[in-house]
């Protein structure tokens, strides 16, 4: 709060906010902007994927070893879905083109995903205490927008930016900037980014000038990281941001 007061006074003296931004940055003051990744940060994609794999296995009369194979393929570094469905098509000698299999997955997933426990309440709490809250996510427009709407997240944040809509992907700064703008601000006064992907979320956000909280879900064991904080889940991330302001 001291920093906020200082910046407001300085802005009044200098007549323009832009003149004091380097000083704010230097002394560490950042605005209350909290950006979040979507998949495996706010929503439990792994549980949803297992539900989808169960359905897929039943519909195609596959066996338990096939179900285990599907889950293992997903767990191995979370391959791009186009690559994943290329492997699925080959393994089960499916007639449908990869694009059709993938499109079916994208139609179904919004109905299977849920937020991790406490996410909606945590975001509401941030917004109630003066934070702007946004989502920055890579993915196809139909799938990501469907997930945002079905989980209630679309109405629980100030704005969101989906790579498949905007034509730019994390870790590029542009997608973070779009999300900040949708929240009624910009990246010039900093903010926070919370995500599970070490490159897209953490490195991308650092390049964009944001403070970072990495949710370590075990995808990169032993990874040497440069995130400002490392947490096991979203509640811990929200507590850190709240405590720093
Ligand atoms: Mg993620």
C-alpha cells in the first residue's frame, strides 16, 4: 500500500504515470493483476482426460490395456493433441482422419472438465479485494472457450485471451498483453502470472515483465526453475499474491 500511495503522489507531481514507471519497477511495486493459465492450473485436465479415455475405450470396445496406453500417452510430456491422435489412429487402425478424431475430443472435453477445488471461490476472493483477474491459455478456440464457459470461469474473471482466437501463443508476450487489456489494464505496471507450464507460462510471463508462480504438477521433475515462487496448487498461489499486497 505504501508503494501505491507513493506512485499516486508521484503521478500527481509529474503529471503523467509513464514518467514514474521505471522507478515503480525498480522498487518492486506491481499492480493487482493476476493472470492464470487454464489447463492444469485452474481446471483439472488430467481427470477430464481419464474420463474421456474411459468413454473412448467403451465406445470402441477396447480393453483395459488400451485405456492404460491412452493415459500413458497423455502423461508422457502432454503431447500436442494432433500428434496424440495421429498415434491413436495408428494404434487402433481407425478409419476417421486425425482431424475428425481431434474435433470429437474438443467437442466432448468442455463437458468433462471441472475446476480444481477452491478455484472459483479463490478467484472471487481476489476480485472482491480489488484484483483484476484474467486467463491466458493456449489451445483451439472451440475447446478452450467451451471449457471456460462450461466451468463458469468465463464469468468468474475480468477477461481472457485464447491463442486459437487471437492468433498468438504463449510464451509470446502478445497473448499476455491481450489478457491484460481484457482486464482493463496493460502490462506496463506489472502483475502476476500463475501457471504449470515452465516455458509457456513462466518463461513467457517473465519476458512479459510479470512476477511468476509455478504450479509444479510434476511434469518436469528436477527442472531448474527461475519462477519467483513454486507451489503445489492454486490456493497457495492466491495466498502468495494476496500476502504481497
Ligand atoms: Mg497448463
